[in-house]
C-alpha cells in the first residue's frame, strides 16, 4: 500500500500467519492477542500497531484469504474461460475452500462470532454490490436460468450446504472431496443452468467481465487488511 513501509507490511503478514496457525489449531474463541504475539515472536503492543482488536485482526486474515481465493478463480478463468459455467465455477470454488483451512474454518460454528462482526463491516456493502454484478453478468450472458426465485440466496444455500453437512452431521459418510465437488457441480447444472451448449465466444466474454469484477474486489480488501490505524488505546 502506498505510504506504508514495506517492513510494516511484512510484519503484518507475519502476525496474520501466526493468527492463521492458531485459528486452525485452537479455534477462534480460544485465541488471545497475547497468543498471537507470542506465536509471531513480537510484543503484544506491536500487534495493536496494526489492528486495534482481535476482531479486526481476524477480519484482515479472512480478507487476505479471500484475495488468494479470488486470485485462484481468476487464474482458472484466464486459463480456461469455460470455467465460467456456473457448475464448473462452483466446483472450483468448493475445491479452493477445501484446500485453504482458514476459509474452511468459516463454515464451523466456532467462527460464527467472527462472521457476525464482519456482517456490519464497510466491506460487506462492497461484497453485496460485487455479488449483484456477478449474477447480473451470468444472467445477461444466458449462463443461468432467469426463473429461479431468489437466485443469489439459492446459490449460496447450495454452496454452503455442501460445506456444512459434515459439521451438522459428523456421522454422515462423506465421499472424497473430488466426488463432493462433482456432486455439487451436478446439482448446480441441473438447478441453475439453461439447457444447451453456450457459444465459446460468450463464455470468453463472460469470463473476461467476471475477472474484471473480481479484480475490483481486491484493492478495498488490501486497504482493509493493511490500512487500519490505531486511534485509541486497546482495552
């Protein structure tokens, strides 16, 4: 970020790396700022130079993971524009989340407090706008049906359900992750996509436009991650 010393950014990432490791091992509720400072090999006060609260620190961590997630989706779309087909995009998203333990933690009960705090963040409004543009693009290019009620909600419910089932019913015998992604793709294709094979030129244009939407998400995320300023003493 312009104006921010590189060493501060490196230190911020080291703190976030420590927080990620603890989140995976201990869960959100059990972690303290002291734990994170010790894991990062710095003083507690140094953490507060970057984020005023534990909530802000973990919000930054989740946003950093989101940048990586969006980056992987963009790489896939650039390599193969047909990945913009909803069933392929959803399966790719599922596999990316599965491979990133911090993102997986967002689907556990322990992370609900963190998610609730993020719901009133300024980033939330930006995300909702990007989501609306995303579905508008898919609809405009004829890649999703236009007769699905509350489409964004239905899409989110299907996606979340495939992630959450193991937590809701641990006794459920789940297939391997690739098989679950394939099942998700099948459901999305049957429920959300119109019949017929899309024109490759349409796919290329849609992929390019969606990459543009994703690219607009990243700068405010980076600002939110690294741009916090301490305005009061920590309590």
